[in-house]
């Protein structure tokens, strides 16, 4: 591991030297590439430098213990030695995590699809609450939300909603939200006070660029229609809504959020590209002989991943057996404690696997 870290440190120093050269400044494309490489390596290099400081502090403390006979100085050296070794152990774990293979999609924006499942109108209401929860979370992370399409139910719920989240590291956190979300509560229409269980499914896909997925436009059929629902004066007056059908796969995407037909077409193609990219990723994963199945699950939308229990005010994350009694806060976008736990569990599983294969 440390030989690899030394190689990375050497590469980092070479990048810094090249960035300082006039040639890099003159080549805008190369300069941008170097800046990205530097930003990617900086957390690892900083952590390694801190580890090296702790290792040097350990060596200094050991030398002091050998040379000193004064009891007070020896006691101080022992404290410094214990502190240095504690920092080294923590630093080594951090370095192992930073050296884990990075998901190439982590820096991508995401396409999120929420669909009401079992439970009729109650499921549709829950789907709308999940959409609001993710909008609040995006606001906290300073991500931009772009609505693609929504199919509303009669009492303010959502049968289906598709939207984009644009922001740094969106997929690295949101990918853990894929799956079945379950709600337990007494519906407003329930006169007997009985608790009902409803579900909504969430699918999170990395936004694919044109270089990731090439779409043959001959495989695409576009239909235009008039937008419906809340949308101001342009609704039902122009054929701005777009329905895109991808003939080979049968995927159908509707987009009516924008007033411009061209913009709706662009958004529909974004969603199609992401769905095709996800299909390809899933195909590759299924072809791998020893696919890793960590304790946070496969991310398949058929898995029940989380329960929102209203009578008890609790949220239970089943994949890591985490229960929080702050339902209101979670529904208002306070997701970091849950997502941090899932990320930590994922990293621990990867470290264990790395140790077994080393």
C-alpha cells in the first residue's frame, strides 16, 4: 500500500510542477485536466502527509524513550507515542478507504424516478412526500432540481414523478436511495383508525453523457401533445409536451415541464440515455462471476430498504438496521445520518473484501 502511496505522491508533485509551467497555462484543455487530477488526488495526498507526520512522531517518541532517563520526560514520551500510534491507526484506515476503487459514476448528476406502489391514493400521497423530501435534501446540498414529468392523482398525490438532480457528488449519495420505501400510517380517509401499509419505489440512475451512450435517432419516435395540469397560460394552448418512444427497448418517456418543445425533447433524451446506461451497467454486473453483494444490498428497486412509521415517529433503514426517531426531520430532507451510515457500511464491506482478496 505504501509503495503505491509513494507513487501517487510523486505523481501529485509532477502535476503541481506541470501546472506551474507556462506550457500548461497556454493549453486550456490540458490545464483543466491537470486541475481535475490535482483535485482528485489532494484528499489522498493530504491524508498520507498526515500519516507520515504521525509515523515520524512515533519514531521521535521511541528515540526519546531510549535516550531519556528522566521519569517526567519518559512519561511525556509515552503519551506522545500513544497519541502518534492512535493517529497512525486512524490514518491507515482513512488511507485504505481513499484507495478503494472509485465508482466512475459518483460525480455524475442523477435521474430519479418515484412511482406509487401498493396502496392506491395513499401510495401516491407518499410518493409526493418522497419527492418533497428529496427536493429539500437537494436544497441543503445546493443541488439543482429539474422536473421532467409528473402524473398526479386526484387528491394531491403523485402516481409517478421523474426529475433530475444536478450537483457535485449527487450520484455518490443518492444511489443508496434506490429501492422500495414503505410507509405505515393511518390514512385521512380511514375512519376506523387502522394503520395501513403502502409503498413507493425509487429508482436512481446516473445521468449519462453522449459519450457514455450513443443513441440512434432512427430508433426514436417522438410524439407531441398538449401539456396538462398546472402550468400557466401555455398549458393546453401549444403542443409543447413530448413523448419519446425508444423502439428497440420499448422505453417510453414523457416530458411536459418546459414550455419549449425543444427543451422537453432534450430532457426526454437525457432520461432515455440514463435508462439505457443503467440497463448496460446492470447487464455488465450480472455477467460478472463474483458480483459483490455488500450489506447495503444490491440497490435493486424490488428490495424493501426503508420504513417510515408515522404512529411511532420513526424511520428504519433495514439494510444497516438503523432506527431513528425523527421522522419529521427526515421527511424535511435530513438524510445525511442515514446516507453516511450506508456509505460507511459499503466502505466496510469493500475493505473486508479487499482484505480477503489481498
